[in-house]
C-alpha cells in the first residue's frame, strides 16, 4: 500500500473511532438500560473485598478539602486525555485552586458532557465548594486532581501502582483533611 | 474512581465518593459512597440548579461526618428531574469529632 493511502485510511479509521466513541458516550449518558449493562460488563471495575478506612479528624469548618474528578477535566493548555487508547489513560492533571472556569475544558468521549460544559459544578464543584468556604461551612480548598476514568487492562496497574499513589502523596503533603470524588 | 478513593483512604485521608450506579458502587467498595442514580456526567445534578447541587454536597458532607462503617453506601433516592430542591440551611459541622 502506498504511504499516502495508508495515512488516509488511518485518519479515516481514527475519525470513525472518535465518532463511534462519542455516539457511545451519548447513548450511555441518556439510555439507562445501557448504563446498567455497562456496569455489569465493564472491565474497568474491579471487585474489591477489604476496605481501607480512616475517620474524619477535624470539624468541617476547619477541614482542607480537595476535589478529585474522573470526568476528564483539564486546563486548556494541559495535554488532553488520550482518547485513542481503548484501555483509557491512567494519567492525571493538577487543577490549581482558584483556576478560572474559562481556563478549563473536558476531554472525554465516553459520556455526554454538554451539560457539564454549561455548568461545571455538576461534576467538578470547586466553585460551589468555594462558596461554602466563604460561608464557613468548610475550612479551605486545595488543588484539585482530574483523571478520565474507564481505565482498563494494563493501565489499571499504572493507576493503582503509580498515579493514584502519587496523588495521595501530594494530598498528604498539602495536609488535606478530606477528599470529595466525583465521577463522569 | 473507587480505586482512587481506596488508595487515598489507605494513605490516611478520609474520602467521600459520589457514584451513579449501584452495581459499580457495590463492587468497588469505596470507603463512603453517596449514590444518586442519575445520568453519567451529572453527579451533582442539572446545570444551573444550585439548590440541587448544594443538596448533593450537603448529603456528601453529612456522610463524611456521620459514617462509621467502611464501605457505607447511602442512597437518598432523588429522582432525576422529578424533585424540587431547596438550598440546605443547616450544614453538618462534625462538632463531635
């Protein structure tokens, strides 16, 4: 095959894949039966037995809170999550506290994020949490972290062995008292 | 997301996770789960519905303060687009901690 034809085929293939995954994302967002089917069959969910547990040690008005989302949120100038790998992308992005909404975007084809684009608080509620800090409900907010979720296969080991522990270490360093996690 | 919550809790920081599917919540066993059976991408509800979003945060913070058993799943039972919400007034403080 001549190289030009090969490139065209590849681009056509990626576009098709991209289109299919976006269509799938829309369907999984809006058709409840499909969500349940996905929940029962996905390989990105690993059945667990034991559970780690630590109690909250401070009153909420003194707590430093961090948000972690798996909704694929990132800064416009950060590298987007890898949507070409069917096993997902186990990396994370740091979203500095106080980042204005205009500097944030979402890369994630596996759900319909048009509503979240309209109001990011529905999955990345840092602005809402900041309003609770102003009212004295919570103490303070630290940097947030974002993953893309739907991580499968070899990337699960990277998530549990590398990227999630890295984020945990950063949270410890930042003396975070509690973490709120929100899915896509 | 459950794996991330478990890793952070194992490092010594308490977590509360919002989840959208009971099957997933029961399998991944995050330390504390608030379950709302809403569409993907909407863990705090609908765009622009501040009272709804704050209601979810209130439930999550209450769970963070009150849960005493690992892998607690709380499901408030909010129906999608068929509830009226008012902004919560009394927020949990965790004074007994």
